[in-house]
């Protein structure tokens, strides 16, 4: 009899513990972490580099460079991390260094920060259920976190829409500058078996699948047709300057036959952007201002070094193209004037919203500014390894700072967020 009572007591305690553990695993939203900030001087340029995150265990990666990184008030920078046991989005305060978790729940991604208010749009993929597009009021999360009185994570969310089973979200999501529509990259009905291994073993590239764009009304959740394409959709980005305009790519994981495409969502039409030649390797496009897209033409292979390369600009209105600059040395200690061009290659790029600067990372992990008006180049910071991921430079909203993610402090094992101020002397 005593044994039965003891057994029941043990079972009851185990059940309570299980419930407690389960609820805690879903109750991390609003959790705060102390500052990890530090500063070091770049050994080559001498410029100060501010380290915002530097976890000894977890890699911190920022949102992809085609999307906003800073919150609308220019105070916080968003990043992804596993520091609470599952991949979630966090904000780090650029001045205090305090870190706050702002999402929770299953498998979140495709993050889009509002440029006007404290809202975040993202995709959640619950196990065994349709994907969902969620609107999160992170201003409320921050306020309740400050008070130490958090609600359940779903209390801060609004379900915009559930995704139909006939479509797979694939290629990213962009928020229109008017913030009334979301543009979602998709794969129409597909043979599920071909997606078990999306990489072609013979080419080591992403398999080609027809794709498309669907348009979601943020207020009503209505999903309507944008258009379909006959290639794998990738890198969907909405213009931060002009409503109903998007840029996307043919994603292969390597060199595409025609990489960049422009979408006019007012007419649901699309066209190739910058018709590329067979000898060009075009990649990593990003909308720089209302009329221009910056992109990279690589020269990392010997066969690519006999033609123009570097960070290019293409005008969305008339197609005019300009080469803005290319890396000129593999060794940052060399005299730049004595080194032949194209000894290295830019890999990713971005533009400041005032149109003055372009920025690029290169295969050696160095970050370089280019004055778009004069062509003058300035090395900002060096040796960022480009692993476990690339640096992906991005300008602050006020065009005074450059954000990167870097594996430098962990010898390529983990990523940290870093910010470099643009010197007034530049």
C-alpha cells in the first residue's frame, strides 16, 4: 500500500516536472541577457570595431542583407541565435548591449522588420501543420520584458494567414514599403520526393524547380497570385523606396544562367535585370536606392579574371550599368597602387540610403567602402574569415555605420555581430 502511494507520488512529481519543463521551453520570450560588448582596434586599418555579441557557445547571425537589420527607431539590431535552445530572433541594444529574445515557438524564419513601427513579420512552420505568417508586436514584448511581466508568446502575435498545402514557401519574403502587402517566394505543387535532397549530386547545385510569387494582404490575410516562373525562386526582397517593386533571383547555389530579376507587382509582371554574359558570374544583388540595384560580378576563378568584375550598379529605369570598384589585393598590407586589379574578389555588397557609399566583403574576409561619387576605396576592417558564414555588410539607417557578422573571434567556429563607424575623414 505504501509502495503504491509512493509510486503515485513519484509519477505525479514527474508529470509536474514534465509540464514545467515543457512550459519553460516555450516561455523564453522577453528573456534578457547581459551585455557582451567589447571593442578592439583593427590590426591593419587601426579603426575601432565594436563587438555587440560574443557568445562562447552560440553563433549569432543577423537577418540576411537584403532586409532591414535595425529596428525602426535605430536603437536595436536583430539577430538569430540558438542561445535559448531553439532558433529564435533576438534584439541587441546598440548602446547598452542588452539582449532580449522577441520570438518563441516552432521553426521561425523569413524575418521582416517594419521600418515604421515595432512590428515583425515572419513565417512559422509548426510540425505537421500548415505554415503560418505571423505579425509580432515586439514593442509590447520589450515593454513587458522591461516590467518583468511576460505573457504567453502568442499573446503578442496576430495570425496573418495560414499557408495552403498546395504551395511551399521557398525563396524568402519581402514587406512592401507601404507595409500593406507581403511578397512570398513559393514553389507550386511539387513531387515531395525530389525535395528530400534538394542538391543535385552531379553538379552539387540546387535542383531547379518552378517557382513564383504570391501576394499576401497584411490586414486581411488574403493570398493572391503574383506570377509563376520556370526556375527556383530565391532572395525575394521588396524595395524600401518604391511601392510594388521587388527584386528576386534564380537560385542555384552557384552560377545562374540569368541571376537577377525585377518584379512589378502593380502589374504582376517580371523581367530580367542586367542581361548577363556567359563569362560573368553574377550574384548577391541588393536594392541600394529608389533607382539602383547593386550586385557582384565575381572574379574568384582564373577564367573570370579577363573581364570586368567587382561591385556593379544597374539602373532599374534605363538599364544603365556602372562598375564601382573591385578588390585590388589579396594582401591588405601591400601597397594598393602596385597591385594589379582583380587579385581577389568582392562577394557581397550593399549601399547606403543616401547614395554616397557602397560596401563589400571579399573572399579574404575584408570589408571595404567605396565612395560611389569619386570611386575612392577605403578599407574598414580585415580578417573576418567568412566562416561559418559570410560577413554580409549592411549600413545603418543614418548611413554612419556598417554592420557585419564575423567568425574572427572564434576562429571561424561561431559568428559575432560587429559594427564599424565610418570615419568623418572618409
